[in-house]
């Protein structure tokens, strides 16, 4: 199993040794596409609609700068229908120190 396979389906922010690193059925998630966090899910259950537009800078040791941030942005034209499970996707746009 390579590093990508170990990340897929896990929720960002959960420890790698968490006994239940996967999503919960009553929570909403954004799927991270591309970059160092490809395949991870990011919890967005409590987000307001306007919070999606700015994208996110997620701390990671896997990017260009260890301890830096991986940048992910929503696609402007994709629907973001609030619902449990994967409700949208955020796409990798680069790294920041």
C-alpha cells in the first residue's frame, strides 16, 4: 500500500492511527482532489455558504514545504448542495510555506 492509498477515504485532521479515521454518516465533507492530500475528506458540516468560496489552506507535512500548507479551492460552477456525505470537491491549487 503506498501513501496515496493510505490517505484515501480518511478525514483530514484525524490521526493516522485513529481507529476510525473515516467519515461519519451524519456529517458533510468536501473531497480533496490532487496535490499532497488527494483523496482525503475535509469536514464542512458547519460551514456557511460563503465560507466555501475562499478555499482552504491545510497544514501538511506532505507538501512542497514540510509544515507548510496545501491550497485547495472549490470549482466555481460545481454545485454545493448541503447534505451528509461528500457534498462537493476542492481542487489542489498549490503550496504555501
